[in-house]
């Protein structure tokens, strides 16, 4: 008779294999993103880096890919750049990297200023939604900064 469950060694081996596959997929998307950047196809490059971030095993690598995607999106779709920076800042906030979170939010502010200037003082329709997303995450980020920073 066959056992009802597989051996635990098989489970750990398959989990390790899935992680390796995820990193391989991530590397392929990352490489594609670099090729798109060289050809100055910014939207495709941003999409490739964003997909690469989804397959990363380590949070730092995922945040780096989201930041890279944001750098590509800045040139064509600032709203997507803001979304990518928000994802990167969430990852960094979960890992107690408050300085990086502040840097990303500063960059988001600069992007929002640029959007306002490009539209003659008005904001794009999606920016209001993004602002609400930022404002909803600020209390948790500020609470985290206040508890970890020695001056507060």
C-alpha cells in the first residue's frame, strides 16, 4: 500500500524547487526589463521589473525591482510609478527601513508635483485615489517612525 501522505523530505524539496523556479523566472523578467530599458521602451521595462518583483524570494530584492519599475514608469506613466513606489515603501516599512520609506514618499511627492505642473495646475483623475492610499498608510508609517527614531 502507498502511504496517504508524502514524506516530509519531499515537501521541503518541492518548496525549495518552487523558490528556485521563482528566482529563475524573476531573473528572466529582470533581464527582459534591462533589455527594454536599453531600447528605451519604458512601459514594457516597467512591466517586466514589476513582474520580476512579484517572483522575488527576498523582500529587499522585491523592493529594488519595484523601485526600478518606478524609474521606468516615471518617463511615461507617473501614476504607475507612484503605485510601484508605494509597493516598495510597504515592503520596506514591513522590514523596519523607515529611511527608505521616507525617501520613496519624498519621490512620490515630487512625482505628484510634476503631474500637477504638466496638467496646468490640475491633477489627473487617478491621483486623488493614490493620495487617499498614501494618507491611509501614513499613520502606520509615522507610528513606526516615532517608535523607532530616538528623537520621538
